[in-house]
């Protein structure tokens, strides 16, 4: 069982490692923090931002955010986190809008379990826009 969400100060670099136009890492408050924090978090403007915020939510173990942004048709009842390992990084390879209400994001996320070799998740995720909000629908693992 997870001990609960991990903290992230707003003046720290965002876990998703998004880079600003001037080449500097965005701070958590200016990036994923606006989607993950507060009583009424801001909806993400696009699927790529939702993908990044969900990565940050995995890093910070924010189960409620992950479930709330998972489409009801494919959402699990609960999630579990490996609390002994650590996320090593995210690379967004491609983001494509495929229709007015659908998009895909290809990414690689790397994770290092304690006492084991690091592994990577290379996935093409599908997202849907419903009632003005983006939701993760599902994904296909790539090699």
C-alpha cells in the first residue's frame, strides 16, 4: 500500500521535465502543478499536457488525479505504486490530434525499481475529449 501522495514544491522543476521557450525546465507550479493541485484544478488544454500531468501524477503518487483523468470506460478501480523505486524521466516523442475529440501521444517513461535494472515504457496512448476535458483512454506498448 502506498503511503500517500508525495509532495512537490511549486518552485521545483516539474517531474515531467517540460522545457520552456527559453530552454529552461518549467517549475511545477507553472507546469503540471496547475492540473494536479488545488480544490478545482485547471483542466489540461490538450492531450500532450494531460500525458505530462499523468506522468507527474505517477511520480508523485497522485492516485485520485490518475483515476479522475482516466476515461470511465477503461478506468481501473484502483492503482498501486512501487514506492521503493523512482521514475527517471519522460520523453514525449510525438503528439497528434487525430480528430476533434481524439488524440494520441507517443512517449517513453523510464523507471528504476530498487535492487533491479531500470526499464522503460514506450507507449502510444489514446486520449478523448469529453465535456471539455481530456481523458486517457488506453495505450499500446511499443518496442
